């Protein structure tokens, strides 16, 4: 795969044989960023889990102390007073059955997170084929199926992110923007790692964290020393 000049130059900042500590990794990721836009900084956590087994699935959420740097659009499925509360709490969109055809037939997906009250999950379930593959289905483990919609919206707007295994048993999550300070990125990353390590399945034998890499959208990956996370 041919890489651009900027990427090649940025890659020179990374020693592929070195496993960096968090502060060094953050510093290199920021220096290696060369895009004209404010790149997202992401963590890629390769685990030793086997997601085909239900007891080794990892899914949860964590509030990043400094947020994600992104304006998150929240859609809430709720009725009556819960719908009113959701609007007051700052939800971008609130609705019920009437949103089904808009999402299913018109392909409307102008939202980043979906929250639903438990009584609305029968309705939301009809959207499983659309929302599921995009990782947008509400889930109690992530705090997005709840009666306390105000709390859910507040946390999401403050920087709550969801983490889950993909088909390769890797967790991919944003931890901020390149414009964040090194301290902010390090804090967010540590908060994420703390949550992921707590979520280690008790049935897992062997190594939990196979590798942890941090990278900006267009930049090279920087590998971290997993021993530091005390797994």
C-alpha cells in the first residue's frame, strides 16, 4: 500500500520496536498528526477474548473526563413525560413509532447515539437490521436503555463513549482530538483503559490485552506497553 509523503514523514517519529508509555505515545501521536482538519485520536485494543462465546463478550460505556471533542447528536425513543424530559435535557431528536419509516425507508441516520426507555424497545427492535450493524442499537449495558433519559443524555453529551468487541475481538474507540492537550488525551485514555480492564471476562484464560495502539485519523499507530496497565 503506497503511503503519502506526510504519512511517511510522520511514521519516522515512531520506533516500531518500542512499546511506549501513555505520555510518550500521546506526545508522538500529536506530533505525527499532519492533516488539515482536527483529527480524532483513537485507541485500538486487541484482546485475547473470543467474542463468539457470550461469556467473553465485552460491552460497556465510560465517561471520558474531557469529552470526545465531538458534538454528539442524540436520538431518544420515548413517550409522554419521558419525551418532554428528553427534550428538556438536550436531546437532538425525540420520537416514537413515527420515526420508524423515516429511518427504515428514507435512510435517515442523522444521529450518533440512540437512547430508549425500556417500554420503547419493542418499537426500536423493528429497526434492528438498520441500527444493529452500525452499532446504534440501545443497550442496557451501555446505559442507553433506561428510564433516566435525562442522566443518559447528560452523560453522552459530556463525553460518554461505548466500547465493544468487533468481529476480530478488537475494541476501537475515540479518546479525543489532536487539538486536546497531552494531559487531556492521557486522562481520557487512562479512563478508557481502566473501564476495559475492569470488564475483563472472568472466564478468560491467558493474556487479556494482546496489544494496545493509539493513532490519529491519518497518522501512524503507536504501540503502548500493556504491562503498565496491570492486567
